[in-house]
């Protein structure tokens, strides 16, 4: 949806690159994790998460 231009709020910033995924047993758990990540106000916290999961920041995986 984000890369197809259908999401008005992200249309101008396409294409998006998926940097992180995580599987959960339930939607409730996944929403809780998403809200937790979105509550972080500092970029360094998100970069730390990516580094812990072995992701290369700033590169197309």
C-alpha cells in the first residue's frame, strides 16, 4: 500500500524499504510492540533495535 501510492500520508516518500519484521502469536501482541516502537522519540533507539536484529542501517537489504 505504501509503495503503490495509495496511502496519502506516505505517497510523497515512496519507495519504502522494509527494514524490520517480527512475528507474533496474536494481533494484540503485534499492536502492543508497534505502539512501543512508535513511542520512542529518539532515532537512536530505532537504530539500536535494527542493529540488535542484525540489520544494516541505511542500506537496501
